[in-house]
């Protein structure tokens, strides 16, 4: 493989831009961008697997990342003993009744001939299941939510190391993706898009409203960290010396050290994923996926089970998004269900994939970090732009103040423009598919 | 047993709100389905188009209110509606000229147009938030009720009350007028028929001398008009907030797909189906059952199937059921 | 006026780099029926599409009533008096029969009701089904709608791409009868046909194409009588 100077210079330019942030703004801001950029890159990688390799149009990314984030809570938070004894049995039994009901409903649909008897049986099964579920489930979750509601009021987690949550988050997202894929894959792309949009909204509703699960809108904070925090780093003997050498405050030095720690962790995961993705893409399997993407009919005619292959890659890509979701919650140290907004967690990732170059893993990485960089930096730039553009209105103009107040939304505009411009003038993205 | 009170209760909390909400969804879904049928892609920017048009209506309403111009008991927004329609139509035509037209002439795969619509969605969303901000706006004025719960009780002497808010009444009437006008246009006018012909068979339409650019322009104007009407009615009924309008995309698409994408009749049926399901499934039936069941049989819980927070789940569930049992939608849409 | 109404003269061209047509000439006189026949892949449909402007020809000319129309788009040719009935997707399925005919007359600004009556006289079944969606009709009826739609522009030339593909033999005979009737009203007809024998029976002029070249050109009856044509293309 020849050295691709164009791609290297693109990454170098991004690196220089980050260096400028480091120098002129602050090292912590630069590293904040890098860390979230790396996570975004992983999400973009997941979407690229679905879209770039297989042409699957998934707009439910937000849901899969949120499920991954939930895993961080369920794995790492200490269990709430009182809540477990108060209602865990009922809650789990209720969930099992729910699952059994759905299973029975599916069986009825599959096994019985279409017609009124089937419809009535289906309604009866769902009605009985729902009534039983309510009878068991509602008192149980009420009991759980009554346990110390100000700081707990949920079942808590398993108290395991938080890094374990990353693969588990991927697994949870994979499970959700499998269910969606079973229903909607193989149908037209529009249907899949709406179905994934729907499932992601539902997953977020669950996260917001099922207080017993992860405290809902009350948020879970203080999720255990995989690395020592700034406070612990400050205690180290070598730190004051390092701070002196760099000419920074002890606080900032500690912060940067911690952030670099996370960046290293994320880089390892990203590197591993890229390595796997590149291997997969260049394997017979990857060639088959692209063959299916480029001509589904021909692939079908050659005896490929297209729907099954699509399901596989849909699950894989969603799992990658779930992994990134778990990593993000780990980085933030908290799960905030109200922060999940489709523009930010679904459509922004799409901008990353399109701008970076669909079908190319390195493109996704570049797009992920670059777009995240812009997302963060456009806000001050937008404020400055509006400030300059409206100076003629005078210092105390109400319109000027109003526009400045809304300047943060310039970022949406910019992202849209970036996407439209790339789609129009460089539809294969910054780093096109080979 | 008290079926009359039970019915009035149901009408007040489910039937009337669902009729209004269903009308709003139906108008939104009509816009989506028209664009799908003729321009052949799912326009993800439709929710934000609604927000854009409604924003213009709100701003115009404020200007009119400041100038002391109003419609008495009717909301001033009705007067501002044409301004919003013109603004959004121009905006949509600009989007067509700058973005969508390019891809259509290339005859790209529909999914590329969907991507472009996501870009337009971002831009529109940004513009709306930049101009009017992300917060709630209320612009309802005029009389609040056609009749209130108290008036209804005094008039009927029943225990339960029924209110009809002006916004709900206007929604139902306006939606009806707009739908009739749309169907008249599509089925009776030369342009309308040529649009249906174009939707049916693009190549043959070209052979028949139908001007594609004109069809596309008229489609965008119609979609814009429907979006502004839907958005304004929704805003009068429930208040305006850009993010809410973005989220309307899900029930609107569900309605359009359930009815069969590209089929206007289906879009209307789908809108009402989604609205009524959402309302009945998230309604607490306790009091209703209390009226119907014998003394002492009233259920202890709320008798609510799903909490209101899960209203998205309803659109989704209907969508999934339709996808499984009747993939082309209830009214046979286009399968492209 | 002398000479053919429509002629594709010495056409050479194809879709991509490779030519499909080689010095191929197709013409039709006023009120006559010209039929293009030949084995699969002979370029029959391509020749017709070339005449209608749906593919570019590198050499040669297309003339309508003596005017060079080689550079015109298909739509412009419709306005000049040519009508084309594609082999498939030749109706608007969700529009009613009447609306289909109306769309055929889309370019006309005058009153087209008499033309519609003429079409209904030609295809009486369509009058009964005028309010029915065209997509609900049988295969033969759909072809009638398709031909009727094309006639609504009052063309001087009607071009049909395999009008009898996929219809039963009885329907095919009836369709051919109707096509003869159309020709009697003075409209020239150019059609591509898979059912070579039946088509040549009604043809005033027949073109046998092989690999994009004119192989035999004669009256329909003469071609039917030609032993070589019979042996090679009509199955004995």
C-alpha cells in the first residue's frame, strides 16, 4: 500500500488545529475535544460499518449509545441493597412476564392462520399479560423508587469495574439492534429509518421514565472512574515538579494528566476497532458486504442471504455505537438521560460519516474528530461572527442582544452547511472509499 | 351505569383532543406523502419546515398584535397564515434550487436525497433557533373556548363536563377545509392531475409533455402550505417549540407510512389512527370505567396502558404492526 | 407532399461506446403500417428509440414530414406530432381511464373532447370503464388505454413498442384490428413486433433487422412470401 500523503496531511492539519487550541485557548480544552472526538470517531465508525459497508440507513444511533451508557450504570454503580430487597423480585418477575407475553404474542402471530380468531387470541394474550405485569411490576417499582429517593431510589448496579461496562454496553446495544433489525431490515430504507428513529426515542423515554432502572431524569452521578481523578493525581510526588517544568498550575497539570490517561484508553479502543474493521473490510466477508451494497439483486441471485448479512452488520455497527456510549458515560462520570437529543447523537454522527467519507474507516475517524472540533469551536466563532455582523445595530440593540443570545445555534447551521457542501461538491467525503 | 357521562368524559379527554391532534398529524403526513410520491424521497426536514413556517406566522402575529389588528374571537395567527405559507414556500423552493434539484437531475438513489434533507434539516433547525430561540412560544389569542366545561355542565346538567377550545375547533374546521381543497386540486384540476400522473409514472408523464420542473415547484408549494397550516394549528393547540416540531417527525412519518407512503388518503387515515391510538393508550381509563362498571368495581390503579411519556412508543408500535402485517400500508402506497 | 411521413435515415449509434445500429433505415408512409421484426437482440426497439430520440445517433438523420428533427428531445417530438407507446409502464395506473387520456392530451390547449370520443369509439370498452383506475384493468385493456393515451395528441405518427407483448392471442388479433383502424384514419404507424408473422400480415412495409442492420425490406406480403425470410425468421 502506498503512503497516502493527502490523508496524512488531512490528519496533520487536524492535529495542527488542535495544537493551536492547546496553545491559544487551553490544553484542557484541546484534550476535552480530543477525548469526545475519539468517542465520536468510534460512533462514526459504527455507523460507517452499517452505511459505508452495507448501505443500511440507521437513524437510531442515539438510542444505541444511550443503551451503552446505561450499561455503565448497571455494571459499575454499587447495588442498592434496600431497593433489591424491597422490589427486585417483583420488578424482575414483571419484566419476565412482559417478555413472556411478547414471546407468546409472537408465537400466536406465527403459528395461527390470519383472521379474526388470531386477532382475538392476540388481544387476549396481550391483555392478560399486561394485567399480570401491572399487578406485579407497579408495586415493586414503587417500593424500589421509595428507597431513599433523594440519592438512590433505584436498583443500582453490580458494583463491578466500569471498564467491564464497555463490552456490556456493546452487547446491550447489539440486543436492541437485533430486535429492530429483525422487524425492519429487508424492508425499504425509509421504513428502517423511521423504525430506528422510533426505537431510539423509545429507548430514551425508557431511560427517562423508568426511575427504578437508572433514576430517570434524576440522573445517576458519581459513576466510578477507571482512572484516578485529578484529586488523586495531585497527591503524587512527581506532579509539582512536572507542573514547574511546564510552567502550569498544579491543578491544570493534574487535569491534563488525567485527560491524557483517558485519551490513551480511548485511542487503544479506537486502534483496536480500526484494526478489526480494516481486517474485516478487506476479508472475503468485507468484499461480500460491499458486493451486496452495490448490487443487492445480483448478490441475492448469487445465493447470498442478504437480509441475514444486513442483520449481522446492523448488530455489529450498533454494538460499536453502544460501546462508544458506555465510554462517553464513563468519561462524563454521569448518565443524564435528558441530554440525549437526536440532532446531537444521531444526525451529528451522520454529518461525521458523510464529511469524513462513507465506506472508509479512516474517513470516519477524521470526520468524527473534525466535526466534533467544529461543533465545539463554532459556538464562540458564531458569537464572534454575529458580534461583528451586528455591530452597526449599536451596543444596546435588542435585536443584537437577541441574536447573540441565540448564537449557540449557529453550530446547527454550520453542521448542515458542512454536510450539504460535502454532499454536493465531494460526495465521497474527505477520505473517499478505496 | 352511566354511559352518557362516560361518553362525555371520553369526548373531553380523548375524542376531541385526538381529533384535533389527528388533524394536525394528517396535514403533516399529507405534506410528507406528497413529497414522497412526487419527488420520491422521505423529507426529514419536514418537521423543521413546519417549525420555520410557524415561526414566520408567530412573528407576523406579534407584528399584527402590536398594530392592534386582530380577528376578535379567532386567533390572529389565522391572518398571519398566508405570510407563513409564502415564506416557507419560498424557502422550500430555494432548498429545491440549491440542494434537491441538483440531485434529482442526477437521478441519484433516493437515499442520497434523504441525506441532503438531513442537511437541510440541520440548516433549517439552526435558522429557526437563531431567529426565535429554542424556547416555548405561545401565540394563541382571541377567545379561549368555544364552550367551556362549566358552560357545558350548566347547559346539559351532566356531572361530567366537555370543553371545546377555540384552537381545537379551528384545527378541525381548517384541516377539513384544507383536505377538501387538496383533494379537489389533485382530482379536478389539470395541474393536480398532472402531479398524480407524474407520481404514477414519471417517464410517461414526460412523454405526455408534463413539465417536471413545474410539477416539482407546485409540489413544494403545496407541501409548504400544508406544513405551515399543520404547524400553526399544532402551535395554537399545544404551543410552539422548535424541538417539539422536530420530534413530530416520528408520528408524522408513522402516519404516512401506516397509510401507505405516497397515498394522500392513507396519510389522513394514518394521522387519525396514530392520534387516536396515542390518546387511548396513554389515557387513564379509571374514571371512565367508574361510570360504566357497577358500584365498587372501579379499578384501583389508573387503568392506563402506557404512561404519557411513552407516546412515541405508540407511533412506533403501530408502525411495526403495519410493517409486519401489511408492508405497503393500509391504503397501498408506492413501493419504490 | 411526397416521400415518407417519418424516416430514420441511415442511422448509426447506440447507448454507450459500442454502436448497436449500423446504417439502419426505417420509414413509414402516410396512413400506412410499418413493422420492424427480427430476432432477439437485433436492435428492433433500439431502432425505434433512435427514431424517437431516446438515444443519440452518431450518423444519419431523422426527418418528420421532411423536416430534420434529429436534434429534438422526445418531448419536443411529441409536440411535433409523434406519439410513442412504450412496451411496459405505458399507463398511469392510479389515474382513471379518462384521466389517462386527458394526460395524453396534456400539451393540447384546445378542446380535446372529440378526440376522446374518437378514442372511445375505437375502444368501446374504455368508455364503460372511463371512471375506473387504469391499473385495475386487464392486460389487453391496459394496452388499449396506452394506445388511446398516445392518440390523444392527434399525432401524425404513432409508434408502438411490442404492443402485443404478454397478451393472449385473441386479444392480440383484436389489437391488430384496432391498429389497422387507426391507420385508416390517416395516422402512420410504426411498430416493433415479436409476433412477426401476424404483424407482417397487416404491414404495408416490413423491416427485418439483423444485428442493427437492414436485412430485408419489402411489403409485408412480399416478406411473408420470401422463402428465406420464412425459413430464417418465421420458423418455416
